[in-house]
C-alpha cells in the first residue's frame, strides 16, 4: 500500500483531538505501514531519533531508527503482522545498551509502536530462541563476522569483529543494508556477490561464497561467508544469519602453492579431503586440453585411457578413504595428437597440526619413455645374444672383475684371434703400445667405481695388421641389491668419423679462405653491431683503411637517401635479434659511383641463446635492380605495346564485360569502346553468322571455367564488308588467391595462313595423284610383323606381285628382302623409329618369280599412326648396271694407265739424272717440274684403284698394332713439310694402341689434312685435336676455310661427289678422297662425322675403338 493512500486514510481517521492525544502519550510513538515505512512519529520519537517528522516520514523504519533496531524487535513486528494481535516485547538496544519496552498494535494499513525506556525488566518475551540469542553474544569473543539480516539484507544485529576491523560505530551499520557497509561497498564485485547471495538465501537456500573485503584503506581481506535463512513455523524466511571467517592466510598459501605447482615441470593437481579434484596447473591443462571447470570432480577421467579408468578410480577412492598416499600408473590422452602416454600418478595428503587432511597434492610424471624402455629392455634381454651377433659393433661381456667372458663373431673376424686368445685379459694384446697403459687405467677406474666406461682407442685388424679407431662403451649390469653382476660393452668403428673430424678441422682452417673467395662483401660484427672483421673484397670495394671501416665507419659509404632507413632497420635487428635483410646503395671507393647491394646478416648464438656475433654478406644486385627498373617501365608502357602490336587487342572483366580495345580493333570493326561496353555480346555482330554460335558457346565456357579461350573465327572489316579469318585467344589474369581479375585477349589475322592451308590441301590431292601414278613404287607396312597392307600399281608392276597377294596379308618386308640384306633393313627400322624417317638406302627386292630387283628405298612413319610405315621404292636396276660398267671401266683404265705412267716416271728420272751429270742444270730443273703432275696423276690413279677395289669388296687391310699418337704426329710432320702456306697444330694426346692397317689409317689422316689445307686458302692454320677414353680414341681435324652448306654435308662421303659452290669447284679433285676415308674408317669399326659453318670452316671427327686385351 502506497504512502499516499495511507496518509489519506490516516487523515480521514484523524482529528485535532487524536493528534493532541498522540503527542501527549508517554514514550516514543511510531505509525508504520505494511512496508515498514514511517507514516507518523510523535515529538518523543522525533527527539529519540534526532530528526523532525518531515525527515522521517516516507523512509524505512529500520534505516531511520538504528538505536531501536534489534532482532527481537524485528521478530515482534513480523509476529504482530501475522497474528494481527497486540504484542509486547523487551530488549536491550544494541547501540545504546538501554532497556526498551515496546507495545505493538495492528491497525488499518500498518502497525503502531510505542517505546518506553525502563530501568528494570518488566518481563521479557523470548521471541528469539535462547540458543540463537546466545550464539551472537558468545561469538563476540571469536574472530568471526556474524550478522542478523532481514530477507532484504537490512542489518538487525552484528557482532563487534567487522565493526572493529572497519573502525565504525554500530549505529552506522544497524538498520542499513549490509551491502552498504564500508567493508563491502569498497569492492563493487564483492558487493554484487553479497547481494546475489542474500537474494538466494531469501528464497530459502543456504548461500556460500568467497569475496574480498576492504574494511579500511590499505587492508584487504579474503572472506569465506555463508548466509543461512531462518524459517518460521510456516516455513517462511523470517531472517538471515550471515557468518564469515577470514581466509586471507589460506588464500595466500593457496596462491603460493599454485605458483609452486605451476613452476613444477610436471602435471600437478590438487584435491579436497573428500576426493573432489578442484585445480590443475597449466601444464596439465595444456597437455589434456581441458579447462579446470571441465576436469573438476571426476571430469579428469575423460582423458584417461578407457582400459585404465576403473582401476585408477578404485585406487584413488581407496586412498581417499584410508588417508594413504595415492600412487598408480595410467595412460593420459594428449589432446593435440590424440595419443596416450604413460604417467606415474602420485598424491600425498596435506594435513594440519591435528592430522586433519586439508588437501591432496598430486603429480603426473611422464614415464612413457621409461615404459617403452622397460619393454625394449625385456625384449633386449630375451634376444641380446642374437642382437649381439647382428649389430655392426664388436660386442663383449665381462665378469665384475673385468675378465672377458664373451665376444661376438665380429670380434673374431676383425682380430683374427681364437677363443682362447680372446677371453680373460687377452684382448689387450690388440691395443697399440702407445695407448695400452692409458686404456687399462681408464678400464680399471670404471671397474673400481662402477661408473660407465667410455673411451676411444685403436684396435689392430688381424688380416691387414693396420689399426682402426673404435668408440668403446660399457655399462654395468646390477642385481636388485645394486651389486654389479657383469659388464656389457661394445666397440663401434669410428675410423671414418675420426677422418671426417680431421677434415672438419681442416675445413674450419679454410673458412677464411672461403670468405675471401665468395663473390660477396663479407663482414662480421660484435653483438653491439660494431664491425670487427671483413674480407679483402670488402676492403677493396671501399678502398678504405681498417681504421675507416671498423665500428660504424662503413656507414659513410651509404647513399645519403638511405642512411637513416638503413640505420633504423639495423638498430631494430640488433634490438630484437632477428635476421637482417635490406637493399641499399654503397659508394665504390675507386669510381665514386653507387651500386645496389642486398645485405643479409644472421646472429650467432651460444647455448643460452645470447648473441655472440653477427655474420653478414652484401651481394651486388645492381644489374638486377636495373632489370627491375626496365621491367617497371615495361609494365607502365604495356598500353603503348597493346597499341603497337599487329593484332587486335582487348581486355574484359571477369563477367565478360569489355574494358579496353586497342585502336586496331576500332579501325578494323569501325566500333567504339562505348559501343563494345554497352553489351557483353556486342562483338558477335562483327563475327561471321556461321561462326557466331560456336563463338558464344566457347566464350561462355571459358568465362565459366577459367579455361583459356582459343578459337578461329571470321571477323568483318568495316570498310570493305569482307570477312577475314582470325585466331582469337584469351588468357585469364589471376591474383595471388587464384581469382580471375581480368581477361587479356588478341585477335591475330590468319587469313594468309588459311590460304596456305587451302593450297596445302590441293597439294595433298596432287600428291595422291602422284602416288597413283606408275613412276614410284609406294608400299605401306604395318604391325610388328611388317606386313604389306597396301601397294600402288608401280610397285606391283616392278615386283610382279598382284593386289590379291597384298590383300592376302602373306607378304611382309622380311619375305621381300634378301637374307643378306636383313641387317641393313633392321638398321633402317631403328632409324625410322628414332627419327620418323630413314636415309634412302640401296638394296634389293625379291620379286614374285624369285629374281632380285635393285631398288632405292626411303621410308617414313606418321605420328598419328606410328605402327604404319610408308616406303617409296624406285627401280635402280638401270643405274646399277651403269655403275657396274663405270666401275669396270675405271678399274680397266686404272690398270692400263698405271704401267705407262710408271714408265714415264722412270724415264723422266733417268733423263733428269743425265742432265745433271752433263751440268745442264737449267734443263734438269725444268724437267723436275714434271714430277709434281706425275705424282698427282699417280695419286689419282691410286684412288681410282682403291674405289674400284672398294666397290668390288677387294680392298685389303692388314691387322697390326698401331700407335695412333705416333702415327698422327708422323703424318702431321710429313704434311707440314709439303705445305708452305699452313701451320699444322696438334693438340692433346691419344696414348692408346689400335688394331688395324697403319698405312690405311695414315691415308685417312693424310686425306683429311690435305682437304683442310685445300679448302682454307685464306687462313694459315689447320688444327688437330686428340682425346681418348677407355673405349675409344677421337681425332678432330679443324680448318677455318670455306665450310660446307648444310644440305650437302650428308653427300660429301658419296663416291665422286664434290661441293657445288663456285670457290669449291675451282679447287681440283674428283670427289673420291672422303669416300675412301669413310670406307676405311668403317672397316676399322669407327665413325666419321662433319660439323661445318659456311664461311667459318669445317671439323671432321673420326672415332676409332681402342685395342682390347684378350
């Protein structure tokens, strides 16, 4: 009921006489409504409270009357309201300690209270139970905070402890909300905790909470409080009792414990006496991935291996019930990997002086490696003998006194000793004398102390007598009483490592050499960045003295524009210890010019992570920077490029909308950029109607998939209205995330190419007509069996076969080739497989009637049908017959010319001698000039005879051992004497022996050197290079003369062929020399090749096999 309504009702019921009577009543008189709001207070009440009626009216009675408030009065007010009957109560004011007698009477809308101060008790109505009343009085002697509150949190009574701590008077607190007491109001967070707890308690719930209190400035206390509701007979909350104890010391101890726990390098946890696990250190939470809230209570079981949970829980519960220490092994799951590792779980109860358990403190120690080691040890012990025989070490065991009881087989194999010469102390005989005493001293020390034995020494190898380094280790094996029962040892061969260590030492010694050879400026500084050392290249670049470079002196060579930035970056690197990388310009001391360098530096740290030194390099990137600048200029001018290339260039956005078209596009199509941007498909109007649908579909597919667009289409030229073929290509441009940001495209005019393709098609038709003609035989061979599948009429006519024979698939390349020609046919197949075609070859075909037909055959295969070979066959019988006649004539003519030429040579020599005897020297000299042409004619006749013999297969070869190196120098010396215009240079050596004909080989090199001299009239040198491998010897004859055109190179080794250039024709010769050379090299199982450039010279390379030992 509101104050306004009560006042109105009171006014209606009042009169001047009533007010006068109330004012004259003895004692203080109050009228309060049902909400305990003061409606009226007489003059005595006003005097008691020290406030006028205007200040009291409308305020809560309990807050305005601290001198009157008590638990007894509060209970009496509640009782009067509930019973609606007169009530009297006596109590001592908790503030003034005065004895008060109160009359309480229910009235309309509230209660009246009349207070009388009495000297002696009239009577005392024990509304507050004796036990509870004594509780507050008795607890004044304990350091416990006790208070009685209304369900709304108003203080009815409070003991002295909180008042003393806060140094406030009782009347400052009584009748006011406890949350506004100084020790609560100073901490808003604690204030909210208190209000929440009062709200819970006013519903009948007992509320527990911990909070921080600040009784006065500079004092902060931790308090554990409980608010207990007191219920009346109707189970309604009558009042609240709050009790709080100081737990500051406990909290401090807990913080120290938790700080200690977090510092322990183990998983640590704590539990309450009842077994409730309530906290975990950070290591535990990091390992399991659980928060403290998730793991409290039995929540920790979720990270325990399912197979361990029941056993571990039973052990923990038993420890809690018996108060004994807790210890067990279990597997815990690591949250990042999901793997389980073994832990030793241990916990001990923490007790107070009376032996009461206050806390359990537990640890989880990782023993996963230990468990694995135990398992491995078990396996190792079971199989150690087998292991000892398989490991790559020398394995041994001894008794406790050091006598060897066992060696594995590797020991006996290495030392070559027997069993009786290896056991006991006999092993020491394999030590080198200079290490014998030291080794035994270390071994006896290990036996005496029981410490592990480790030493490096050399052991003599029985087979070679040499010594190798070994790392020797031994461990004692102890029984349960820690007594040594045996020693187990190994000798590991470290000879290679020792050599590597020596090499490493040498490598470190060469570090300075490396720093001086790398193509960078190399330097080092101290931790403070002051330059201490540098390589010679560093000093040479700056042309500075050590004094000028040491410390920060090098900075004077920085470009002024970069000085501050370089210094800031370098200082930040020194401060953070991060690697240093920057680009800057340095002035070259000699020229004064600046060049760009990429500088990098890394810190060198000790084991503690402290920087000991900085090592750095500066790499010259000046040319790279220039290239980058050029690239930048190129990128800036790409639009200019797009306007200058001979294509129609365009770009579109990812959605296909045109963004740019170059001027050539506008000129060709007659459109503008604005027109192209008006519609995504505006360009279709310029495409030939027959091409539009394909263009639209392919372009849409490219936009949808991001695939490259490549299509041939016809575009209309605006001026003529004619269509021309274009190759249109579009490429997507993507950003770093792979998203298309635009399309870049070109339209290339391929009208001329299309015309060429049409011409090619017509040419192919003409080729088909040629194939069907009767000039050249054409046959197709397919499959691994090389079956003839097709033949034209010319082929059938020359061989006598019919189309029925071809269609029967009974003819093959093998059946139509003579047996002796099979190797030649196989080489042609290999060549055509490798090159797609083979060199035309002369062979014979077996005709249907069994006769043989000389033919010239060439063949090709096509990529689209690699199993199909097409051969072109030309009847060669007429040319063969002509060659036979020519060879016969040459052979006859050579023999017929040789005899008269020999007689002419003899007569010329006789006449020359007679003229010399007659002192007709001038005539003799003139006659001697005849010898040159005669010798030349003799050589030509000899070559003709050789050619004739080669053709007849009668050219004879001797088999003898040839010193090729000596032969080449002999030929070179002879040719040098005959040549006055050229210098013959022999380089290299070929210290190998060959099996062959020395004279024929000399003929080969004489011919090659002679040709090199003849065909290099404008140069002065012929070079011969010799080289050899284990299998072959290579001789290269190189001139700087006329050179041979590419198209003639494959023909120069043919009989009677000569290069056709005007300068070559002016040089005498019949074209027989290289033919003879090639045949001689071939008969020696060698090869000859030529590499030539017109105007720069030729190189003829002969490769011959070396003599093999049999």
